[in-house]
């Protein structure tokens, strides 16, 4: 039964249904024209006329059917499964809209949901961390998100650097943990040795150590 249903749908999508309707309509019109005495081509050869009409009707009907079905399929795809364009994923625009309205808690929950659904999406964790850090006054939650982003195996070097820098900022700022900041600065300098960011980390490390020396 299911095979018959699939076959029927395949025939429908191929445009055969519309082709048959077109053939019947064209053949019927040709027959009516002959009976009514209309001046039509091949009037002296009625069988040939009907065959030609049926053939043309079948072809035109099939073309129309494919155009209708392809158009409706494309419209449905755009409505239910819009294609992503560019490098930014458009379905996250709803979360951006929440941020724009100042609904930071809901936006953070949205990015957390994306991170859960896409465990390798470091950007979602970074965006959530930014919200917890800048707008929700929750440095512990922000730290957790940045650490999670940094530890994703497939994270890009740029995102790993950014997440690490934000962790250091949190330790030096709202968390007020100079010891952990020193640890993270050392780790950063080693992990990203040879980069401009690593040089800045070494400078910050030296400055913090100098501040800790007794006068």
C-alpha cells in the first residue's frame, strides 16, 4: 500500500496528473471543434487532429504541473526551512532582537539553548558569557561560559584567544582573584607563544608580579 502511495506521489510530482488533464482537455476541445464545424487545422483528418491535440495537451499540461509544484515546493522550503546565507546563521536573529530590546536574561537563555543543541558552537557560549558579564552582573556564570568555549576541541584560535582574555578580565575585575589571573596569564603566554596577544600577557604578568612584591 505504501509503495502504491509513493508511486502515486511520484507521478503527481512528475507533472503527469496535469499532463493527463491537459491531454483530455485538448482532445475534447479538438473533438468539439470538429463537431461544431470550426475552421481548425487538419479538419479533413480528424483522427490526426485529435492525436496532435492530445499530444500537445499532454506536453503543456506536464510543463504547467511541474512549474506549479516546483513553485509551491520552493515557497514551502523558504517558509519552513529558510536557507542560511553568508557566514551568519539567520535563525539566531531572534536572540539578537531580544538583546536589542534589552531582554538580556532571555537572550542569555537563548544562547545557552543554542550551546546545548550545538555542543561545538563556541560562539554561542561566548555570546552568553558576554551577556552575563556586561548586562546581568553574573561574573561566575560568565566565567563558566568563556571557559566552556575555550575547552571546545574544535574552537577556532580567535575564539580561544578571546575567551581566554575574557576569563583574565573577569579574574582581574569583578572576581578579584589575582592568583587565578596570574595562572591564566602564564597559560595564555605559553599556549599562544609568538603572538602579539602573548606578548601583552607577559607584560601584564610582569606588572602584576611587580605589584605583589613587598616595598
